C-alpha cells in the first residue's frame, strides 16, 4: 500500500472534498444572500466576510481535487438554491427581522459544520487532514459567531 499524498488521494477522500466544496459554495451563496437582506449593517459586513472565507475554502478544496486529475465541483446544490428561494418568498411577506435572518444563517452553518465533522471522521489520517482541520476551525468560528448574534437578537 502506497503512502497517500496530496496528489494521490484515495477516491473516497476526493469524493469527500467534492462534497465539502459544494457545501462551501452553498454556504457562500447563503451568506451573501443573508448579507443582501441586512443591507449595510455590521452583521451584513460579517456575512460578506464569512462568504469570502467560504469561497477561499472552496477554492482550496478544488485545488486538491484538481491535483488528483478530477474536475472539481463548481456549483452549489439545487436544494440550497431552492431553500434560498423559499426564504426570499417568506421574507417578502414577513417583517424585516434580523433575528430571523440570523436564525436561517445559523441553520445553514449547522449543515456545513456537521458535514466537516462527518468528513473528518471518514478521512482521518488522509494527506489533507490538516487542511480539513483548519477549515473546520474556521467553519466552527463563523457558526458560533452567527449563533451568538442570533441569541443576542432573540426577542
């Protein structure tokens, strides 16, 4: 058995990177959408910064997929796009509620956090484990910040 390197990842690891790439793209898009709902508030700025972090993470994962002669995931999921559309419809008939936007954003962050936890278990010891651990720490930091903001705006 040969030693796994960044250029010779196991097919299961490449598949996991593809999953996380899509999750990062979905998160990026959701955070951008949330920022648009909040206009020019400090929370909107934080959402934009978090979206840029997700874009960087997706690009890094795409790089490792490409190193393994695979076409990296470039789009978010249809389910996430449908969810954003549902939120837009709901928001158009409800009041302008920062707490509701934060609650939806935190729900999305729950999904990406859980996806990283799952992938870290499935790919323990892989050549990209350090990358995944670092990205997970960034995901958790943003998740916790959004959760805390949500809790602070509870009525």
